[in-house]
């Protein structure tokens, strides 16, 4: 209608059918939200009974629940490997990402496609022939672990015409990941990763995080804790179905490799408590993150890491997550509600799907009987609520007002009446410093990476034919 909602012009990702098992459409209106919420809660109970879900897999590999930012990357990137010295430069690579967008939580180390097929080497051989061999991969993995970064490998199930291993792919992959200390794998082109891969990792006492490119299936929630998110981006945000089914524990990495404006992707991740695939080197084609998107990633990731951590109550993993809470009152602003188990602390993640700044009241929430404090966690400031009294004279509702930039992100927190603890105070100070400059002060212009041709001297004439190649 007439609302200034963002015009969505994404590529084929918009063509996902509404029966997509990864997503639910949001409610048709705020008034329809309570009935809509009951429906998806009922579907959750039906699905979990049907698949005999226990959720124990998330306790075996808990790191996947907070692996927020993950790039697919290539080990021969000049920032990661120095061909002159023959050394990996992990520190330089991570320092660049921290400087540009706040760093990463895991990475997808990809040396296979597009190289497979040039000779008889299979996908696992491409790890064996990396500089330093598997011992070099093990050292690189240890360096990344020391910096708090988990390591994923790709698995290419279509690699069937090359040299065969002496065992099944799942057995070979589990053994190699254990040997090198890797943490999991991304199932390239796979809608779901089969149970055999999980069982193979348990057999070598090295449980792996499994992440199908296609996102996963209901049944696989018993052994696969992650998936990529090729999502659609309507003006009313779609809802991360697998995270809701698993009561806040599944990790989807929203992925849109060719997006030049990543606002839709990052807003979907923030609204849904999901991760993001910070992919830039698309097999040699550089689709760099713009300064505005980079700064948005820095801010969103900092909030996710704090509110996903145990120290803050793990609010972004809340079993009581309520998407599309009707407490959000602006027409183009949508919010998710993340309460702790006791309901004393509540987090709201907000996105402004409009292009204009939304000023004034953003949330109208029930006022706790024992009193509360509220914070704008995006700007790092305490909020003064406008309290409305009920007929009994007690506080009934609290209205929370703060600006929300066009195409922007918001975060509100409710606590008890006590003063913020040291961790929260430090976090608020960090966010206040980080958001001092408006997000729109950073350039959103996407630029082509400029390349330079380096002259190559001619080869000297050969005195005799070269020896035959060993095919």
C-alpha cells in the first residue's frame, strides 16, 4: 500500500515457494499475530512429536548456536596465504575482517570446486595437497581456533568421477576432520545431510556441525544443527522455521552471494536471531561488502555475540522467542521478542523495513509489577519509559521511544530494577561508541574491485621438447 516499505528486487531467491520448509510467512497484520502465533506453536508440537525430537544434538556441539558470522573463503586468497613465503597468514586475514566488519565466528575453508576435474584428484585430495599438506591444514585450524574461529570444510557429493577413497565419503570426511581438528562441514548442493554423516563423526569421537546448503529438513533436526538460508525478503519479514521448531537453537546462515546491498539479508538475520554468510570471494569474483553494510554487520554481530552468550542469559537462544510481537507499533517496523526463562529480562530485536527514519514510540509493553529498567541497546543508552496506569492505579504499560533509521536495526532490553551489572554496562558503553556515527553516514555504494595487469616476460626458447606429462 502506501507504506514506505523497501522495494525488494532480489534475484531468484524471491522465487522460493511459500511452502518452503525453512520459512514461515509473517502474520497478515498485528491484529492477526496472536492467532498466527498459536498456529505456528501448534505446528511445532506436531512436528517435534512426528520426528521424535529430543534436542540433545545441540548439547553435543553447542558452538553452532552462536556461530553468527561465517564467510565462505578460499585458502589461496592473498590475505590468507603468501605464495612468495609459502606461509599461511591467518593473523593478517582475521585482522582485515575485524577492521572492516568486526570479525567472524567460523569460516568455510573451500579449496575444492572449481578445481575438481582438472585431474583425477578427488575433493579430499585437494586438502591433502594444500601447502603443508594435512599437517599444514591442522596448523591453520589450530591458529583459527586460538582466535575463537571454528573451521568448516565443504563436502561436494557430486564429486563422483575422480579417484575413489578406500572408504565411504562420510567415513573419510569424519576421519580427515578429526585429523586436522576441523569442526564441521557444509553440504554443497545438499537439501539435507544424512544421518550416516553424523554417525560417522560419532564413531571417531569427533562430533561435527552439519550444515546443508539447502537448509535442512524437519527430520534432520535430530542431527544437523545448522543450514544455509537462501531466503526470500518480503517487506514483512519471513520467520526462521527451523529456529522456532528447535526452540531457539538452530543456526541458519542467511546467504545471498551476489547481493550488492546486504540490508535485506542482515535484517532477516537480526530479526530471526540467525547468522549471516559474509561471503565476498565468490570463486574468484570479488563481491565486496560496502562500508555501510560492513558497519551494520559489525554492530549486529556485536549485539548477537553479547545476547547469545551465557553471561547475558543467552536471550537470542530463548525457547520463548516470539516473532512479530504486536508490541511493535510503527507501521514499517517489525520486532521479535526474546524473554528469559523467568521473564525478568526481555530482549527485542527490531528492523525498520521502511526507507525513512521511524521516530517516536517503537514498543508498547506490559509494565512488570515489580518495576523495570529499559535500555536502547543499539545506542547504548537507558530509556525513560512513558508509563500508563491501569484502573487500579498500578503501572499497566510502558511506551519505549527511540529513533530507528531507514533500513536500520534496533535493540531494546528490559531488566529488573537493579543497576546494570558490569558486563551489561561495558556492552552499553561499547555500543554507544560504535553507533556514534549514524549508519547512513557510511557509503552504501558498491564498487568493482580494480585489477592491474602485470607484465609477464616471455619464456626463453626451449632447446628440446619437455618430458611427457604423467597422465
